[in-house]
């Protein structure tokens, strides 16, 4: 039975879980689900209208506003998942640091010493981050049942990058110096962040998140050997603490071509792949069963529709139609992206995902 609602095909019972959640679990699905990292944001005129009245942090902290901007791309494009509107730096404020957005995050008093690390608080998310949990509860009520609600947090290494550097950086030399010169202090900081992230993600699942993604964006700046020593144990502990039956845990980073096999050792259910790794390569290296998410180069959305469709099709063929795949970009959508390109991508991925599965069922696929 084909439904025209976002989420594409539905089963017969009304208890069936959203397409996206089933695909993230590696279950066979009718077509390829799609959502995009940063799908709510400045490329949408309706988002810019909200932002002309309220600053970014106010939107994040006011559940009615956060719900509204989370829903904007769902209404417009029919994505299969809605990602909570927030930022990876939100829990940092609750740990006691001052954060500003300009538009990238800036931390007023960066963390550099043992005393700085000791004074970081472990917030109770039901108290200090209750606005996030309220946003999730409201979203769960407002979203159509076929659209999955995705929660998220920053990876501890990526959060450490902002709070040690104080702002975005090209080479992250302050963080790396801390790591190599004072490994005990570095690990103490990572442990604290990992506890905060675990509490926070568990609370999001309690509040209704049906999948969670750890954005460990900057972990790709590490060598495989250093990722294993300085990131893997922490992310593994987060996955262990947060793991909830039926709620997929997605791990994403940028520039991770050299790290994929080690990232699997974290125990994450799904890996998000950036665009510099081919899906064919990722699939070959990680085997046929691990659900993968990604990985269209975000700038392809500036190309003519024909090129967008071609690149999307290549990704779906590379990953294999019977293999678990969730379509996404290889990193966040950029602010000048034409909205028509996003509509076309969503339409095409649903259509072509179905076509590839039909082909494979007839024995003509891969
Ligand atoms: O995906 C979504 O739609 C949900 C919301 C979301 C935001 N940030 C909103 C946001 C998510 C999941 C994030 C994650 C995030 N934030 C990451 C990890 C993912 C990634 O892109 O690597 C990182 C590193 C951050 C830190 C951050 N916050 C940066 C670097 C910036 C500036 C980005 C820019 O494009 O200028 C922000 C601000 C921010 N976070 C905006 C949005 C919509 C722009 C704020 C505005 O409206 O001015």
C-alpha cells in the first residue's frame, strides 16, 4: 500500500515504526529514507523570518520557537526525520561556560587548566536543559507518525575543541597540545564531557527521541592511532550508557576516511559518512549489514537538477539497494542552498530508492 505522506510507503498496521527508524536498524525497507544535517536553517526564508525577530539562542531555548523551526523543513520537503533544533554547544552553557554565536560559537573563558576542568558542572538535563526535553515532547505530539524524531549531541572531542580553543579553529593546536602534553587532564575533560553527553542523550530518548546522532565533527583531524587512544574509549562509553533497545545510535564525523573501522568499535549502530569517502569504499570496508548514512557533497545542491539526480543515484547504487542506507549530505547544508534543489533531492531519493529495490527484487539489481 502506497501512502503519499512524507515517509513514503507504510505498512498495514498503524503501529509500524517510521521508515527512517526501520532503515537505521538495518531492517528491509520499501524505499530510501532521507533527512539532511542542518535541515532547519538560514537557507529557508521561513527560518530567516523567525531569526529576524529572535536571536539564535532564544530560538534554541524557547520550546515553541524551536518546535516551529524544527517543523519548517518537514512541512516544506517531507523529510523522513525531524532533527531537534538546538546546537551542540547548548549543554556547554549548562556546564557553566558562557557561549555566544557569532554566527559560529565562541566561549568566553576557554578551559585550559585543571581548575577549569574541575569547575565544569555536570548538569541534570531535566533541570538545566528542560527546554530541550520540552521541545522534544512537543515535537513528538506534533509530528506525523511516519516522521522520526532525531535527538543529538556533540561528540566529546568536538565539544572539547570549542571549549579549549574558545572558537572554531583550523588546526586545533591548543586542543592537540593539551592532548599530547597533559594527557591526564585531557582525559579528565573528555570523561566529564562524556558523562554530560550520556545524561543528555538518555534524557532526550526518555523525552521521545527515536534515534540519536553524535556529531563528532572534528574527530577526523586525528590519526587513526590517536583516535583510538584519545576518542574511542570515550565514545564507546557514551554508546554503552545511552544504548536503548530500538533506538538507533548514529555516529558522524568529517574527514573520517581513515577511521571508519575504528569508529565501528564504538558500538554505534550506524555510521554517518562524509562526502570524501565513497559509499562503495565504505560498504566494502564495513560489510553488507552495517547501516550507513550519507553522503552527498553539500555543494552538489548548487548544481543543475540533472547532476543532483545523477550523484544521488550513484550513492544509492554504491551503497546497494538491499543494504541499510539513510540518505543524507556528507556534512551540513549550506546557507545559500536553493530550496528547489532540496525538494528535487527528496523526491528523487524516494522515487529512485523504490526503483532500485524493485529492480533488485526482479534479480536485475546488485
Ligand atoms: O541539523 C539541524 O537542522 C539541527 C540543528 C543544528 C544546528 N547546529 C543549528 C545551528 C545542529 C545539529 C547543529 C550541530 C552543530 N553545531 C555542529 C555539528 C555539525 C556540523 O555542522 O559540523 C557544530 C560543529 C556546531 C557548532 C556551530 N553552531 C557552528 C560552527 C555554527 C555556525 C555555523 C554557520 O553556518 O555559520 C553554529 C550556529 C548554528 N547552529 C546555526 C544553526 C541553524 C546558525 C545560527 C543562525 O541562525 O545564525
